[in-house]
C-alpha cells in the first residue's frame, strides 16, 4: 500500500514511498499509482527496486511493455528490459555514444527529447532504474510540458494551436537543427546508430506531430514539441517557421521548470513520454554508469507519416 505521495520538485513530479515492489501490487495501490502518474507525469520511487523483477512488476502497473527493436540492447535474460549503461569503450566499440560537450567528454549524454518522436506512434512512457551510480555526473533531467504550456503568452498559444512539427531521425546529435549545444562534438558514436545511418531515409521517413494537444483525461493542454529530431514547422517551411519553433522551444526548455534527478542505486523514475521531455547529462568517459529501462507501450494517435499527413490534408 502507498503510504506517502509528496511533491518531487517545485514544478513537476511526485515522490512515492511505502510501496513494496517485491510483493504483488493490490488494486488500491495500482489505482493510487495510476492516478498519481496521470496527475504529475513523473514519479520517483527512491531506492525501491531490489532487481529486475521489481522493475518489471512496477512497469506493468502502467501498461503493456514493449520490447526494444534492437535485440542486442536487451538485458540478459530480460527481453523487456533495455540496457542503457555507459561503460568505457573496449577497442573503440560502444553501445552508447561519447560526446564532447562544452569541452568535456561525456558518455551517455542525451539532449532534451521525447522518445521515438521520429516515429508516428509514440510509446506511453518508461521506467529508468539505476544499478551502478557513477562516481561523477549522471543526472537525468525532466520537464513537464503541461507546466510549460501554462507559461506561453496567449498570443503564442493562438499562433501554434493548429500547427505541426516535422521530425526525422538523425544518426547523431551533432546533426540536430534545434536544441543542441553549439560546442557539441561527436567522439564515438553508438555502434547501432552508426549502422543505421545509411538506411535512415528508407526506414525512418519524416513524420509530423501537432505542436499542442489536449490530455483527454483532464482537458489540460500539452506543449507537444521536442527539439531532438525536429526539422521545422510543416505549415511554415522557412526561416520564419524556424524562428517560431525556436521561440516555442525556449518555453519548452525553460530551466526554471526542470527537475534533475541525482541517482542513487535502485532508484526508479517513471515518466509520461506524451507530456515530458528528458535529457541525460552523461558521465566522464572513464566512469561507469549502469542503468536499465522499460518501455511502456501505447499511442496517443496524433502522429502521422509526412506523406500520409499531406495526402490527408
């Protein structure tokens, strides 16, 4: 049974305590957790996981689990868990990219994004679990885009109400058009992303998603933009559109709204991928940071392939 739910940060998230993840979750507990997830979008379970079974049990409380399409990333013995650990590369090979950010090398660094934004079908969310805490760095940032929407000036809300953003996958973050640090440099790419580079246009064609949508359960509006994978505004494919998207992103990425989680071993963080941006600060290249995650399946049913969207319009 949940014994306590309290605010996690000033602007987003809840911290949950009193849940024994080694025991089956009863109906009242599951309902309380699902209600908290809908209300806040980010839930922290501090030092609550005893291992992969507890991680999977909690994840299933929020929906069916989706296996990652790259089998090589599955955790040993647990195909519904993805290993997103950073370990210093052996002979130049790594499953996680190494970037230089502001002159410092960072393994496992990720810019602000929502998962699978380059696909027409976006997963519901995920739960991250810390296994080995790095000796330095490694925080994960979260920004609730319902909170971000409330900060938009009324004139900007009206301007973007019926606009859409075009997205397409890129093979590394230095190719991003929006939201990347000016100093960003790729040192070593993840092996899987390097292998995908030649087939991105064939296997990952452009998609479109609305800039704003309404959360159906509550009627709250979500600022539905991600800098990563963004190409531009569909209805304004020009410099004016890029400038508008940059302005909107300045609200979406407002640092005053961000919560950064400083991981402890066995922490679990659940986030709603339909309303939350997240990022990873990464760790120094000689550090080890071991983490696993689940992917909660779903589709908010508002994304389309660009070709289908244009035909529909």
